[in-house]
């Protein structure tokens, strides 16, 4: 049985850490220009999707708690209690930090990437106010906001939330190919609702899975291999691509759950825990740092070489850890402005 301590479970941090390591590896390949398609196919099935699932797990663990449902049995009580906290967390932990970092990296990103045409007011507004820089955060904001409105029903029926969440995902898949504005990456946010549902189911079955973890890992592995064997060339599990499909949802959910299950076997590691607790900071730096080191190492060592690619990944990740450590130590309000506001009050 999973034991909660200080409101956290180590496997959550471990799974998050694995996810953000995969993000840095993919981004390093993107900016350095050396792609490993076969390994990337597997990595892209979970590298961001696992975060959506964990968010769903944590969200529903709170909202379907009988104590919460009983004490907040109408929408007014919900809005004064846990509903207020959901909106507050979305705004202070996701929206404001995303805006801050997108403003911070906007001009350097244009110069580092030699994309001077992007230095315009419209591009600035798109990258900052409209949430264009950090698509994952924007999509998470949209998906969590949608479930916030669903929680107003104060229903304790998991099936209802799962059904509506899947319908929202299917609608997102239906409209993803349509041209037009994608403010706050709402299309990806609609699709992400499917993974939020998987997290809700994981919360419901968590104790059962813990008691049958080995068999569950075997079943997930077999199912993943069967999906890839029969439908591999038709599957797209990358939410950000806007070419996502049902096969991608099935494989993405399966491999992400496999990563989560394997994370439960990992021994405690302080660095892994640090990374997992602060993945939002690592994510905000996951574009600028690989881009910077890619430009430097391509000039020094050349392109299409595996060693410089590994160096880009290593240097970026280590520097992100150092920056994160000092930000948390000296300016933690960057990631939650309430820490300053509470002191002022």
C-alpha cells in the first residue's frame, strides 16, 4: 500500500525526474540537430504525458476524498475551499511563472536563435500573454481549469469525470488539425484531459496496482509491444504535434504508466527527488539552455556527432539544476508569488 508522507510520494518525484530528463534529451537533439528517431519514438510516448497523468492523480486524490466531498457538498463551499486552492495554484504556480520566464527568455531566445524577425510586438504577446512559449504549462492550465469547472458539480462519481474527460479529449483530437489561433495551447489542453483521466484512474486503482505491481508491469510491457508491432507507423503520442491520435493516447498512457510503475522500484535518491520536486523550474529552462550549448558546441566540435550531443544534454541539465537551486534558495517567489504576498500580509 502506498504510504503518504509530508503530502508526497517519492515515486511521483522519481517519475517526474525521469520525464524531465527525457525532455532535456529530446530538446538537446532538436537544437543540436542530431535526431535518434527509433529511441525518440519510445521516449516521446511518455516524456510529457507522464506529467499530465501525475497531475490528474494528485488532482483527483484530493477532489474525490470523501472528507472533501462531504465538507464541500455544494459549489459555494467548493469555491471557498479546495476550488479556490485549485484556481490559486493554477494562477500562482503556473500562469505567473510561465509569464515571467517567457518574458525573461524572449529577447535572448531571438538573438541566440538568430531569429530577429520574431522581435515584434505580436510575437512577444503570443509568447507571453497568450502562453506560446511553454506549451506544456499552457495546456496544463487549460486542462486543470476544465476539470475545475467539472468539480463544480460536486459529484463523487469517477465514471462521470472519466467520460466527460474522454469526450473533451476526442473533441480536441477532432479540432487539432483546424487552422486558427491556439491561445494558451487550448487544443493541446483539450487533448491532455485524456491523460488527466488516466491519472484519475491511477488514483482509484493505486493500492490494487501496488499489490500486483510486477504483473502490472509485465502486462503493460506486452501491451506496449503489441501496439507498436501492429500500429507503430500510425501512432502519434506527441500532444504538442497536433497530430495526436487514439493510438497515441493508448500507447502514451501505457508507457507513461509503465514509467510510473518502474519508478516505484527506484531506491531513494536525493538528486532525483530534487529534480522531481522542481521539474517546473527545469522545464522553464529546457529550451534556452540546450539551444545555447548547442550553438557553442556546434562551433567548437562540429555537428552530427554523438559526443557533443551528450555534452549539450549534460551541460544543460547540470546548469539547470544549479540555477534552480539558487532560485529556490534566494528567490522562491519566482515559482509562487504567494510566498511574498503572505509575508506582506
